[in-house]
C-alpha cells in the first residue's frame, strides 16, 4: 500500500500541488467488484482546500487516473455502519449517498480518522460521524487548537506529522540540507556526530535569540508607549465621529419630513390631473351642441339641408349615448341628467321621424298611383326610381332608428311593405292582364279600354279573371279570354298543337306569327319584372340597412317584449333572424302576386299552344341563370326558379302528350300509309326546337326530350308497319326511316347521332328486303328452280351431278328458261314497276331509288343464275334467252315510259 501511495503522490497529486494524507482501497457496495482508491488530499497553497478524490486504474492497467473529486466541505455525514464490530462498509453523504466496501477494516478506520482530523482543523461546518468508534475520534491538543492555521510553520509541520508519519521535503529544504552536509565531511559516515553538531549549533542559536529578545526590551517599552498614545487618539476620533453621527441623524429626520411633504404634494397634483381628465372626458363626450339639439327638435325633414342636419345631429346623439362610461360615472347626478336629456331627445326625434316617413310613404303613393293610367294599356311596368331616390335621403336616419328604436323601425318597415304590396299588386295585376290579352291575340284597342272604362268595370279584367284564381291555374274552358283566343285563330289550328296535327298540315298553315308574338310578349314580361324586382330589393337593402350577410352587426340594439331597447350581445346572433332572411321576407310580401300571375300566364300560354312551353323554358332558364349569377339568394332568383319548375313540368307534359298521340295514331286500311304524320311532326318539332334552343342554357332538357321522342317514333313506326295491310311492311319502314334519316342528317343534332345511324341502317335493310321480295315475282318459276338446285348442293350433291337429278336435269332447265323470253321478262318488270309505284308515296320520292336498286339486284341474280348453269350444267350450252344489256334496256324504257 505504501508503494501505491508513493506512486499516486508522484503521478497524480504532485503535478496538481496536492499532498496525499490517507488512502483506502474500496469497491461499490452491491455491485461487481471493481476496485478503486479513495484519497484524502490537501493543497500546498493557501488557502488550503481539502478534497476526497476517487482514483481508478486505467483499462490497460499500466497507470492510474483521476476519476472524480468531492470537496470536504460538501460532506455532510460519515456512516461507519457499526462502531463495535469490524465492518468494512461505510457511507459518505455528499449531494447523494455513496456506499463503499473497504478492502480491510483497518484501512477504513484509518481513512475515517484522517477525515475527522481534517474536518476538525480546516472546516467550520462540522461533519456528522455516525457509528464510529470513539477511539478514532481523538481531540486535537489544546495548544494546537489555540494556534491559528498557517501561523507557525513548526506547528503546521507538527500537525502534519501527527496526520502522517511521512513528510516529503521541499526543494529549499533539500538545498539547505545538502549545503550543510557538504560542510561536514562526516555527515554521511558518522550521522551521530553530525546530529550532535547540529544540536550544539541549535543551542547556540537559541541562546542568541534569547539575548536578542532581552536586548530589545527597551525598544519594546517605547513601542508600548506609542501604542498607548495611538489608542488615546483613537478614542478622541471616535468621540468626534459620534457627534457627527448625531448631527447627520437630525439632518436625516428633516430630509424625511421634506420628502414626505413632497410626496403628498405629488399625490395631490396627480389626483387633480385625473379629476380634470375625467371632467374633460365627460364634457367632451357627453355634451350635445345647441345646434344638434335644435335640429333634433325642430329640424325640417322635408328639405335636403334639414335632413342632413338631422343626420348629423342623430349621429352626434348616438355617440353621446353610446360613450363607454368608466366605473362610477353613472352615479354622478350630472351624468344622469344628461342621459335623461338624451333619452328624451331620442324618443321625441324618433316619433317625429316615424310620423314624417309615414307621411312620405302616403304622399309618394298618391303620386305613383297618378302615373299608373299611362302604363296600363302598354306592356310596361311603372318605374319607382323617383320614389326610391326621394326615400334614400332618409337611409342614414333609418339606420339610426334601427339601432336606437327597433320597435319604430320595424313598424315603419311593416308600413312600407303593406303600402308597396297594395301598389305592386295593382300594377302587376294590370300588367299581366294586358299580357294575357296580347297573348290571346285580340285586335281590340286595349289602351282605349283602359282609358274609357273604370278599373272595377274593365272588360279586360272581367275577361281575364276566369284565367286565374288563388292558385294561379286556369279554371275553365268557357272563359271570355278563351273565346277571344279561339275566335281570333279562325279555326287555323286547335288550341293544343301536336306532332300528329302538324304532320297533317303544311308549314304555311302553322301560325308562326302567333308563336313569335307569344315569345316576344313572354320575354317582355320577364324583362319588365327583372329590373323591377332587382331595383326594389336593392332599395330595401340600402334604405332599411339590411346587409346581405347571415348575422346581425355586433352591438345592434333590439327591443325586448316590454319595449325596452338594449344592445344585443354577439352570442344572441344565432337566435335572431338574419338580415338576409328579412330582405327575402319583405320581398315575398311585396311581390306575393308575381309567382301566381306568372303561373297563370304560363298556363294560358300552354293552353293556347303546348309548343309555347319550349319558348317559355328557354326564356325562363336564361333569366334564372342571369339572376343566379347576379345574386343566387335573391328573391328574383328564387321566384323565377320556382316558376321554372312549372315551365319544365309543362314542357315534360308537352313531350309526354306527343308520345301519347303517337301511340294512339290510327291508319286507314284502304289507303297506303306513306310518311306517317308523327314522323313529319317530329321533323317540324325538331326544326322549331333547334331554332328556339340555339345557344340556350337548358339544351340538356331538349336533348333528353329528343331521346324520348325519337324512341317513340321508332317504336310506333314499327308498330304501324306491322299493322299495315295495304302497304307492305318493308315499304312503311323504308320510307319513314329514310325520312327520319334525312331529317337528322339535315339538322345535325349531336345527341341523336346514334339514332341517325340506326335510321339509315333500318332504311337500307328494308330497302334491300323489299327489292329482293319484289323481284321474286316476275321470274317466279326460274327462282324456284334455282332455289331447288342450291338446296341439292347444300344437301351434299356435287354441282356437276345436279343435272342427273330427275327434277333438275337439263330438259327441265330448258323448259323453265323457255317460259321467260325477253318479252315476258319486260312485261313482268313493267307490272312490277306499277306495283312498286302503288306502294310508294310521292312525298318521299323513292321510286327511282327503289327501281335502280331492283335493277342492280336483278343483274346480281342473273349473274348468279348464269354461274349456277356453268357449274352445274357444264358443256350443255344452255343460256338465258335475254342478256344483261337487254335487262338494262328493259329497266330504262320502263322508267322513261312512266
């Protein structure tokens, strides 16, 4: 252990100016045995620092390294586990508890004893030693305790000797000893003689020291006298300092009094400033000028300047009433008086403003009614822009009324709505009466009627009242207006057009002028309604300050059930009716008759001519699209959208009616069929629809109708063809599908491209079928003979062996061919031409097409017969008695002769 101690001192602690005092070989308790050394060290420099250092052998095992160090002053407790029995375990309590197991109990006791001595000497805070034997805790000598640390080198040296037997010499001591030993040659050989010599010299030095001290006694006495004088002077100075301190204490008290006085003055000034600010605040924000008070009490609400003054005064009043008072202001009597004055001014001005606006509504209503007469005979609606312009001057006052007196604001809005409802109802009813008269086609002077007859006794009104009731539907077929419509038509066509009816009429018979007039009238009606509704909705939003957003503004004043006004909190917004809904409710009330009148007008147009639903669908769709682009939630957009549903329903009903009439069509059994009426009717419908729906928004509805109609046309053409007795089925199918194909090809309807190809295919198939079936009749026996030849070949008989069949030998062939000389063939073709001419209709002009197809088919059959003769009767020399050139001449001459 001594060797290890010297090695640690040399390698680790000497380079750090530290001295190793004690060492113990330990390992951590409860873990694998990994030995290390705990070292107690002190520094060689002042002030002395005492540490406990953990030293561990390196992993390679050739040198030691310093692993951890603790200051002894951080040690709070040493626990030796057992004071009576030998136990190598002990605990050191630093910032945490470290548990160690020493290699031997003796090393542990030696290390704990060293720690106790270092604690007693260098630390003021004493460490707690627990379970330690009292013999290890020996007190230091009193003489040693009385000497301060570091005051005497000899004492320190003796103390260090007491701590450890070994003490290393420093460099200076080594040099002194070496110089001394060089003087004495026998110092090494005779240590005792050298020690005696040193002892004698030490005694000589001690004696010299004593003599020196005795010789200096006189100087010591003088020094003591000087010290006594110095103490007297110190006492004198302390007395003066005490007097100065008393003087300073009195000055401090006076300064404290002055400071307290200044602080009170500052507090007083601050309070006065705050009071002045409060008074200034109340004066600035709660004082209404005399001019504003006069404007509120006596301001002229009929002149622009008076209205402007009232607006400024009402805004100033609102600012005064809505000022945010600080806590306690509402308790001041002056503030209460001002608030009471403001409330009286607000209520009085609100009553005056409400009465004036009511009078304005009535006055403007009389002026507007006076101008109604000039619009009644024309298909125009009166403009209300002058009324709106006059009322918009009061928009800001309405906003003030809305925020302060909600009950009066709502009363004014109800009054306006009631008045405008009656006004618009009269205007709209008269407007639609004129539109219905014009649609019915009457040629009487409408303007003269309205100018000469009173409104209640107007003949026009009496005639049109039967057209609409509370639900807006037509109520009878015997109404006066219907009689006018029927009589004006002069039996040109029925009231309800159909594809079947149109198929029986020429294009010149169609009343194009009536439909054009209806289209213009319906467009004019929508064009007049649209700006009227938009202008009124815009006015309502501006005049009544109803913004187009879903919630009310924060802090809006509302009225309770008892009539008291207060500010609505933000959390109540979700429970209130949105301003957008309020606009819609007012518009619904004002224009409640528009939807009814429009439905009535649509019903009339549909009754006059079911095809009018096409015009109405296009026009109504365009106006709905325009209204939705402008404002999807506007009253106009919603109303026109509802009416568009009715128009679309009428359009679908029109298409269903055409399909139903197709299914009910009856064909005469005594006459040829020709082009079916509904086929021609579909052509007329498609031409009309394409002209109406050009660039229309609802093109998809027409495409769907096309699909339904064309399917019905196809199905009913086949139905009629199957039921036809006089005209062959192939002719009916061929002619009608050719007409359908021609119609779809000329119109180029993209959604019917597949049906166009199908029509062409059906036309081609039935043309070919008709040609083949018709050609079998002129050469019937020859056809039967060669059909038998082909049947034998199909059964497996070789072609060159067919001539050996009894029924199909060469003699039988010659006999059949002789029955069909050229004259007989021409005669049969002439009869065939006449028969085909009887089957085909003149409108479609397919006779030459069919005749040319028969010529091609006859040539094909002739070549087929010749081939069979050459293959089945080789070398017989049998040929037909007419050539292909003869056939071409026969077909050409027959076609020219007819």
